[in-house]
């Protein structure tokens, strides 16, 4: 009887130990999923920020063909304003950490500036830069799977309004050139963070140079004289933050164990 009881006890203890070991294995928590970020795809988004514009002007002649040598100094001015807009683009991730893309960005806003004409101090120039559009390529490197540092460059376009006023009193419009389209180039760079599958935020700086352009003014109604031809140089800077939503055609973001 004693031997039988010892055998039964050993069997019970073995079963309990096995059950406890099995429960310990089952109680182990599952490993956290490893998120794989994929930057290949097209995206659309919006942005807000600040814009700065500098306009330099020289009077090079009159619309009747008169040429001034040397040019008259029409001075320069700088202005800033809040801007905002949209962007759309596509990216391709290659060679592990590299991302190549193309982007179109359009920003609204009126960046206004005014300055007195040094050659004619009884008059001042008013300039408004608006509707800036860029088409750029960009190249980036992933310093972390979800953090992209990039540079960009390409073409830039903007629409400018110019007006010359007499101080008066009262102040009056002397001549103007509205809806002047400008084209130039842009370079910039920034950081983008994919904070959730398909969603990212970014911050960037852009510089644009629209070169020199000879603008033919129109004399205001009721004034006398011949309108000017003014050579203008326009530079624009932007600091933007924004958000993108990516339509990922390179495969969804997946979780691996």
C-alpha cells in the first residue's frame, strides 16, 4: 500500500508540475509588432507658414522708347505675411534608406511691401507677391525608418502687382502694372516624420529667385506723363509646416514578429 501511495503521489506531482510549466509558457506576452515604414507612394496635403518677399526696382526707361543711362533708382522693399496652400507629389524609396520624389506646391497669400522712390521722393512703390507655385524634385535620406531629411529644387512661378502712388495729399495712383507673371528657380530642404501609417508631418524652408524682369507700367487715368519701364528683381523665402496623407502603392505598412 505504501508503494502504491508513493507512486500516486509522484504521478500527481508530475502532472501538476507539467501543468504549471505549460501555464508559464502560455502566460508569456506576445512580442510587440515591428512596424515597417514604406515611403513609396503618392500623397496629398496642406501647409501653412510665413512668406517673405524682397522687391528691387530700377527705372530703365519710358514706354515710348526713352532709355535712361544710368537707370533711375526706384529703391527696394521687403514684406512678410501669413501664407497657406496645398501640395501633391509622389515618392519612391530605393537602396534601403534613400527616397526620390517629385512635388507640386501652391501657396496663397499677399506679401505686401512699400518703399519711397529715391529718385522721386514724392512717390512710393507698392508691391504685392501672391499665388506662388513650385514644381520640384526632392532627394531624401531616412535617418530613422519614419524620419526623412530631404533637399528639393526646381522651378517657381508667382504673380505680382506693382503700383506707384504720389504722396499727395491726397495720395493718388500714378501708374500701375497688375497681374505680372514671374518665373524663376527654387531650392529648399526640410524634415518629414511619418507618425502613423500613411500620415506624416513636415517642416521646410524654401528660397526662390525670380531674376530680373522689365515691367511696363500703365499711366493711371486722369494723370499726365509717360508711364515707366521698371526693371524688377524679386526674391521670396518661405518657412512652412504641413501634413501629408500618402496613398501607398508600394505595399501597405505591415507588422512583423
